[in-house]
């Protein structure tokens, strides 16, 4: 029995089976029977994400799943589904493509999962912006932008994921060197469906909906930033030393016309990737997306590849795709998301903080790198001792081994969730209980 079911029984309300049956019947009546499923395969498929990348989450995440799945095709259908579930006090979890890494999309209390991937229209484009439904993928968004001489300012390496899921569950990615993270003006406006009604935040009013796992409301559509399109190419170089690779990476970050991506790997990490002529063993690898016409001869090291065809492939060797690829070769690995100047200035100490540490860097702005520290997973105690040590070194660590929301925006998220969803139905179990 799901947690929601237990709670409904405990509160003396109607048994959950009748609540679920009622909800499913009302959803079918409101949205149409093809927009609702209680089939076990659909419920399971709608209840998992990439939390399996974390050995800690793999053990700790409860194996709970949706009681009902709805597939709205319009804001009205989404609003109707939220209203119906809200009237029955059923938990509601929005879902894009389920590529989040932290168990964010797992319905810990069961209830209704709303799969937004069918609301995938690219609605309108203007100079510097695109408006799209929440389920629009980055493949569709980038294609639409390029048709009018523009490009997405930023997107995650999971290009098949949705704009709604990225805004609610991601942070940054390709394009972040020039345009920053989600919180840096990427979002122009939103349409948000909540149990209290539909809202239309603009500018800074959108902040409590970013990386909030849907607890403050369900993004129905979003207007986000575009940039003028530039023709680019992929460049790969290799180096004998970390210092030489970082020096070349920094030179790229400082280019007047910013690269869309700069990544650097330790040789031991390179050895875990599928072999390529341009990934020579035993050397540090630098990969970048730069403007076409860029002259790589000033990069030092050895230029291994210049190819616009390789750009897609190169983006899948950046950000958390690195974890995915490395774990295929070495399932014993686990990852931490890390940032700060110490990644470069104290790289050896950073690697030594955890057993068999392997360092991956991604350019995150004009003046520095974030990245991943992969290491052999022994146990949770060793992992968190390592995290404490890293923080002592001045490394900024985002813990990818928890489904709980955190970070500096937490108070704002909590206050907005309380206002928009006083019954706490939206994605329950993801907000740390308030101590005040
Ligand atoms: P989902 O996983 O379905 O949902 C993510 C969260 O948002 C969940 O809590 C869900 O409940 C909520 N949600 C979904 N849709 C909505 C909505 N419409 N309204 C409100 N809440 C909603 N992230 C990055 O930031 N940058 C990267 O480069 C990156 N690379 C990745 C690489 C790999 C291999 C993997 C596995 C993950 C990566 N991620 C990255 C994380 C994730 O893929 C992205 O953030 C992605 O954009 C999430 O979109 P999704 O459609 O899969 O969302």
C-alpha cells in the first residue's frame, strides 16, 4: 500500500481503492479515457527517474509508485486533473521525461502522476525568447529557434528532456558559460497550475518555481531566453598535464565570443569512455564547442579533432552524462557535483578526498569551472566524510544523493508552496520539514 493509501486509511477517510477509483473515473470523464491509466506498467514507468546513478538513493529510495497516471494535452486538462486530485486530497507529482538524478520525480506518497510530455508544443518565438508548453523537448526547442536564426541560451545535456522538467529539476548546462544558470535571467515568465488556481509569474516571481521539484506548482508553459544563433564547431585537444589542460580551458572561457561548452577530464576518466581516436589514453582531455573558424593552434597540447559533426557526441561527455558513461564501465563509482576555485588550485587534494577520485570539469562561467568528482563507493560514511573534507578545502558540494530540496532558495520555495498548496499535495516528501 502507498503512503497516501496508509494516510487515507489512518485518517478514517474512504479506503484508498475507492479514492483511486473515484479519481480515475472522474479523470476519464474530464480528460477522456485515453488520457488516464491505472495499468501497472504505466504506473511504474511514470514513477522512476535516474536516481539509480546514486548507490545511496538506490538503497534508500522507497519503492513507491503512482496509483493513477494522467496525460493532459492542454493547460485546461492539466488544471482539471489538479483540481480533481486536490478535491480528493490525493498527492500530485508532475513529470517530464524522468531524467532527474535525485529521485525528484518518484511519487513517494503514491497518488496521481501527471505526465506532461504530451503537452509539447512550441507556441511562439520572438526576438530573444521562446514560449513553449512544459513538455516541449530541447530537441524541438533548439530546432524551432534555429529556424528563426536563434538558439537556446542554455540547455541540459539530456536534450530529449522537457523544458518544464529542466526548470523544475535541473540547473544549467550547455550555454551556461555565457548565460549562467536557471536563476540568472533565463526564465522570462511561466504559467503555473496549483491546487489554489493558475498563476502567471514573471521575472523574479518565477524564482520559487525553479529547481523546486514541482512542490510550488506545475509549470504548464514557460517563456525562456534565446540568443542569436552562431555557427559552431567541436574541438578536442589532449595534454600531458592537468595544469596545461586547465590553462587551455581558461583561455577558452575568456574568448570574446564565449564557447558553448568546455569540459576537461582526468586520463583515468577518459579510459572509461568508449574508445575514440580523439580520446588518446593517458592524456588529459579538453573538449569544447566554439565558434566556427576558431583557430585551435593556440590551445597548446595536441589538437585531436575539429568537427562540427561531433558536437552532439561531445555534449554527451559533459555534465552528468559523464557519470552515466563512467558508471557503465565501472558500476562501483559514485558522483558528487562540485564547484569552486579549489577544483583547480587544489586538484590533487580534491581527488584524494575520496577513494580513487576522478575529476571532471565543466566551464560554468567566464571565470571558472564546476564539475564532478567520481570515486569508488565504499559506504555512506566514507562518502560524507569525503564531502566534509571537500567543504573544508573550500569546495562547493551539491549532494546528489538526496531527494530532499535544499539550497539558498529553500525558504522562498517553502513559503510559496505553503501559499499555493496549503494541503501539501504537490510532490510530498521532497521538502525538509520546517523547524520553525
Ligand atoms: P523530470 O525528471 O521528469 O522531472 C524533474 C523534476 O521536476 C521532478 O521533481 C518533477 O516532479 C518535476 N517536474 C517535471 N515537470 C514539471 C513541470 N512541468 N512543472 C513542475 N515540476 C515538474 N541537468 C542539468 O541541469 N544539466 C545537465 O546538463 C544535465 N545533464 C544530465 C545528464 C544525465 C545523463 C542525466 C541522467 C541527467 C542530467 N541532468 C542535467 C538532470 C536532468 O536530466 C535535467 O535537469 C532534465 O532537464 C530534467 O527534465 P525531465 O523532463 O527529465 O524532468
